[in-house]
């Protein structure tokens, strides 16, 4: 290679190096410009936010005084709120509501959502004593309308397949506790209450008659011995048996007592006699009819059926719970507070 060619190669290498350096410098300048533009955008955005905030704060800040306190004790007026109203009806199914109002505006007034309380009474809450629990105790257990009269009380228990074995045991546990909570108790005397029990599913069985032992221990043992039937829900058949075979003198019904029937069920009847017709035609002429509907919230047809068979189609004769465990819990809670709620003694006089 001649000296001239070597010199040319060196010159070419130097030129490429210079060209690469210039290209890198140009690229660096481009990034610097882009970064500068980004900084300007960010700075502008921050300025706009600050300006907007300043415009909103200026009216407030202009009212501040460093010489005098912003709020003086005499300028603060306490909010005055009314007492809660009574719970609205219905008590059977659906929601109950109570309200309060602001009497005098001032510091600490509650918001709109705090002026109203709504409770779904078909979902029992142990903390809400004014819903199902209180109604069950005052209406059914203490015989609210006739507290001084002896009663013949029939419990009709749904034992169909839609009820789980565990739930059936909850129902039995609650019923055994409930036996001790009826005002007047159970016994053989004319002034005592008497209890009968029917269990049904596809078939109907009279578990206990008014003429059978009314010793509370015997009654509880009958409940303990109950076995879950499973099967269909032939409620109409059960109410017909109640009218024909339970509320009759030969099986211990008395002519001078208050007659009450509590139907405990978790669903709509799906076999046998028509429930509405059977109750209206044969059962209601003999007894008041109450209903404890468990888990019926989601079934409109089942709720309507229960509502149609209770005495007077009155909400006071309906008690609604979400699950059988709630029934047991409710009864235990009634027992816990029953010591402070003394029953009126039964004053028996056949004249």
C-alpha cells in the first residue's frame, strides 16, 4: 500500500469519527429540546392548577382575620333533632321505617341518610328488639288481646324436604325453649294452657293432642323425638286435620278457651288440599291463625299464600325470619329478657 493510500484511509476514518460525533451531538440536542418542551408543559400545567386553586381560595382567605378568631363560641348553635318516630308497618313481610327531623339547624346536624332508618324485617336482627322478636313475644306468646284467658294452642310444623336436617333441629330447639315462655304455662288445670302439635310434609301426623300430657317435660320430650320427614309441602291437608281432629272436644279442646294456631313453614304448599280454601272453610271458624314464615322473602307467591291464611289477613299475625337459626336465636333472646317482662296471671272464671 502506497503512502498516499494510507494517508487517505486515515483521513476517511477521521471524517467518519467527526461525522459520528456530530450526529451524536445533534441527537443530544434533540433530546434536550424535547426535555425542555416537556418541562415547559409541566410547568404550565402546574401554574394552571395553582392559579385555579388560588382563585378558589382567595374569597375564603380574604375573609380570614388574623386579629379575631374565625369562629367564636357564641356563634356556634347546636343542632336540635327530634326523637325517632314509631316504626311504620307492615311488620309481617317487607320493610319497616322510622324517621326523625331537624327541629333547629346548627352545628352537628345529621345528613339526610341519618334522618331515616329502614329495616327489612324478613331478615331478623338480634339488635332490633322492636321488630319480629317484640311482636312475637307481645302478640303470640303473651296472648296480647286476651292475656288473662287460658288457651288451646296448636303448633303446625312444616317437615318438608326443602328444610335441611340441620334447620329442622334448629326449629325443634327453638320450640323446646318456647314451651316455657307462654304466659300461663301448660298443665292439666282448667286455668292452664294446653298444647297440641302437628307435623306434616307429604303426610300429616298428630304428634300431641290437647288431651295428652301437658307436663312441660313431656311436651319437650315429644319435640325432641320428632324426626324430619322430608317430602312435599301439603299444608292444606295439615290444616284440615287440625280442624277435624285436633280442635274437637274428644281430643281435649275446651269450649271456654282462646284457640290459637301457629303455622311454621318455609315455603308455598305444593300438594294436597287448597290451603286458602281449607283454612277459610274449616280452620279459621275454630281458631285464630298465626304464621311464622321462614325464608319466604324471595318468594312472592309463598308470601301471598301465608298472608291470605292468617286471621284477618293482618300483619300482626305474621312473623317473618330469614332462616331457622334466626328462630332459635330469637326465642333464646326472648327467654333472656322475659324475666323482666312479667306475664299477667290467668284469671279463670267459666261464668
